[in-house]
C-alpha cells in the first residue's frame, strides 16, 4: 500500500515502467483503515478503481482530509474475498501490506484492511479479472522464486504475462467497467521507476 500515489491532472495514476492498465471501474466506494491523520484512521470515499498488472489504485472523486488516492500492490494483497450480502451491495474485501521506505522501520507500519463496494451496476467483468490477475501474479512470482513474501519489490508483478488473460476476458453488459484496449497514458517519459509515495500536494504538479 502507498497513500496518495502520483496522478495525472485527469486523475489517472502515473504508470510505472512496464505497467499495463487493464481496466477502470467508476462508481465504487472504497473503505480502508489505519490512514494517518484521518477520522481515527478509517477512510470511506467514492471514486474510481484502476487495475493494472502491478496494482490496484483507488482515486477518490474528492479528497477526504489528506486522502486522495490509495495504491494496493498486487503482490502485497492477501485474504481477498468476494462478498455477496443479502441486504447490501456486492464487495471485495481483503488485506494489504504497506510499502515501507528503505530508511524506515517495518515495525512502525501495520497491515491495512480494505473493501471495494460496487454501488453502481454489476461486477461480472471486474471481479473475474481481478481474481484471475492476482492469481496469475502469484503463480508467476512463485515460479521465478520470489514466493509470497511481501517484502519483494512490488514492481516484479510487471513481469507477469497478462495478454492471454485479457484476450479471453468476459465482459458483463451490466458491469460499467472500462477495459483498456490501448494504454490511456501515452506520456511514457513520465513513467515511474521506483515505488515511493509522494505528498498529496505534489500529486498534480506533473
């Protein structure tokens, strides 16, 4: 996890080297705990979820305190579950480990719990793609010997082959998810090379 990753002016996350965005889903509500300085650490916001071969990024429609976006590296997510409650909307819940800067103590950071609630429309496109992608990332990284240890470089997920999965993706007509057939950010010179979060004030300076 990284709080407030870099964004373009239109709210699209600034990509990493070799990152490929798979989809964007509007109209979701995102809940996460243990955010410094906000409402006792618990944040709830409405916005858009972006899914790539490296991570999920939630971008809020409007800031909630110092919270504008939240980055969930796929290699750091675990305990994910699709929930279909009778009286509430479908959602994905799970846990994500923090991205700890090299010069800081891991013991100062704790695991976050999160929930993605699908408030508008179905989720028959998003949910299968998410679970297929995260399974593919884990299998590939275990194959090359990285294992499931959450201290590995989250950018290693970029090496996961996802092209075949995308070609056979099912598109649910009731799910407003937008699948990217072409990458939405052509500014390749702005691609990031390291996984460090930045202050919210710098988010739109690019």
